[in-house]
């Protein structure tokens, strides 16, 4: 069984910064990609940033230049700077990985962490 544990959310003022972390645990053979999604109140979940095992990185346009995704071994980070109220959402970590004994990758999700940007 695989678990993704997120941390780092909270309340921050506009213009502030937060760093989210996500560390998967369990019977992991290989991680192919890790991503951050977010779901603002009343809206659909959207992909914010992703990073593959080969280092390919993608961002949604609205966070380019403000957010940075990085990975250290199996932990993925999302550094969020210059936050605005529009960044308020529940942020979810996702990992596409292969578990020990399996030959096909599957997607796993964290429980989500709330990020609120407000003065």
C-alpha cells in the first residue's frame, strides 16, 4: 500500500510564500512522475506543476515565475512565492508510480492540504 503525506499548507498574506512537501511511502519500486494539483472552492481540480523522473517540469500558466516544483529522492516540493488570493485552494500531491510486484504504474493521491491567501 502506498501513502502520500503532504505538509506545509496554511494561511498566508498576499505576497507571501509557502512551501509544500509530499513524501510517498510504502512498497514503491519506481516513481515516474510527481505532481501538484489544486482545487479552489467551487471549482474543478487543476494541475499546477509536475516533474518527471528525468527532470521534465511543467507548470500551469497562472503560476509560472512564482511557483517552483522540485524533487529530492522521493520527496516533492512546491515552493510558492508571490501568493495571491486566487491561489487559495486545497492542494493535492499525486504520484505516478509502480509498486513492488507490479509491472504497471498507477496514480496515487495525498489527502490534500489547505492553502489560504488572505489579508
